[in-house]
């Protein structure tokens, strides 16, 4: 019965990969420490640090946010047949662009300044990714090589800018100036206070109105199909009704949210770093899913990624879709860097050294989720929880926190090579054939 489930379930391979990686990681801890108790102490510390210690869950979510954005960027590239290994560099450029925009304007309200700063981060990452995309489309230069080179250029360029043109002359540390309050991503603790400003409440109301309009565009036509009255069905299908839902939702949010959050708000820890970027990441995951599976743009990206010859025969522009896929991928990575500056950095600035390899971890996350935007949410949380819980694991068990890197490597190995997992568990591939790992096209765009 269990074997039948594993044979038919669409998620069994990632689950088996996770279980196998943790089992083998436990064996390594056992062998190196000489004690089986150490294995249980290590995993108990990892679990407690990730979820149950003070601010454990929120800190895991803080680490999850950039993982979501970066993994989404890699997934978009994969769907377009591109291996964007340069998201780490795009992460840096997005952070630099956001730090510059956030500090260059002073006294501008959040309703203007925050969108501009978010846009700056996205554009910075998109431009940096578009360069290898252009080289790929026009010269056939493989994106793996060019994005790796662009990574190192981004690292050194960021160091130069922070140490020179963008350096804060009044700070002892090497860092950019602090961004203006209007450009900050709000911590969830500060939301009630922020909403007391009418312009901030208006910003939130506009966002809620946009979400309400999108949901109405999805839901009202489905309700219309169930109506027997043609007039009522036509009304539900009208753009006016859909816009009306958005307007009503925005007005209710503007009028009610400031008072309601004052009366009750679940985030009461002033030292909690969890910020509103979490909602942006969740929205981005849904948005990427919708883009890839519900739009013409997404269909073309997936077609070019699956079979460029067929896409060309169907009249799709290979050059445009490669450029577009890389630009969207880079924009998502740039937004991840933007969030680290606007929402996480203690100084609300960009220090000289601020990243810890989020972009490279995101490759494994995207593969573990099989490049599914919604599956990336769970995979990112797993990696964020491991990253956050590693310190307490080391403290309680004496096992080096770098064992997490081993677990991540094993996860990547088992996800990329399903035959190993099938051999370990004596499972047959559905339909009598093995699944293959997600790969991109070869050199010069040739299969």
C-alpha cells in the first residue's frame, strides 16, 4: 500500500530525497562524533532553533523570504530553458540599486518612495540578468559561464560602490547611508504604528484594492457562468463590477485597518525582524505561477524552454523570450536583495559584506520544488529553517553548523539523480522509465 502511494504520488521523490538526506546526514554525524545520542541532540537542536526557541519561527521566515524570491527567479529561467546561476550577483545589484534609491530621496512619503525603491531593486537585477541573456540570444554564449562571470563583476562592483561613491562619510563602518524612513519595508510589529499615517494607510488600501480587483477578475466570471439571468451574468462579467470590488476593498481597508490593528495585532515583539516582504514573496510566488501557466507570455517561455525549434516554427521569437526570461529572473533576484536592505539590515543600509550565499542555495531549492512556484514556498521554508536552526544545533550538540551544507548537498544530489533514490528504495519509475533531472539546453542553445 505504501509502495503504491510512492509509485503514484507526484511529490514522493522530493519527500524521499529529504528523508534520505537527513538519514545520511545523521549517519555522518554518528560516525564523526562516535555517539548516536549526538545525532538526536543535533536534530533536536536544529528543530528547536528553527521553530520553537524565542523568535525561532519568525527568524526562519526572515531567512525564507530571499530564498523564495531567488528560487522563483531560477525557476523562471529553468522554464525558459536557461540556467541562471547568476542570481547571487543580481541579488547584489538589486541591493545596491535599492540602497541608492532609498538614501537619495529624503522626506518623500512611503506611498511614493517605497514603490520607487522596490522598482529600483527589480530593475537593477533585471538589467544585470539581461546582459547574459542578450549574449545568449545573439552569440550563443552559454548563460552558465556568462552569469558566473557576471557574479564576480557584481561582487567587485558592489564593493567599489560601497567603499567609494556610495559610502556614508559619517559612519565608522564601510556602508552606504541609511535609507529614508519612507523607503523601509515595515516590520510586522510596526504595522499598527505605520498605518496611523494616512498616506501609509492609503498605500495599503491601494495594494488591497489591486488584490481585490485581481481576485474579482478570477472569481466573478466563474460566478457568472452559474447565473441563469443573462443580465446578472453580464454584470458579473463586466470590468466595472470587477473594478468596483477592488474599489470597495480598498475603501474598507483605508477606513478599517488603522483602527483594527490598533485594537488587536498578533505581532507584539518589538525585536522581531519579520517584515512585510513576506507578503511580497507570497504574492510573487502566486504571480509567477499565474505568469507561467495562465498567460501567453508564460506559454511562450515554456515552449522556448522545452523545444526552441518548435517555438521558432510557431512564430515565437527565441531572442525576445530568452531576454524576457532572464530579465524576469533577474528582477526577482534583485527584489530579494532589495528586501535585505529595506527590511532586514540592522543599519537599514548596505554594509560591505551582507550576503551569505542565498543565491547558490536557491538552486537546490528550485530543483527540490521541481521549479513549481508554489512548491518553492515549502522548499524555501525548509532551507530557511535549517539555516536558522543551525546555530542552536551547534550549541547544544557540538556538531558544526556547516553540516547543514552537507544536508543541502545531499538534497541536491538526490533530487538531481532520482535513480539513486529509486535504487535505495527499490522503486520503479512510472511507466517503466526513469525521470530525469531538470536540465537546460547545451552549449550555444543546441540540444
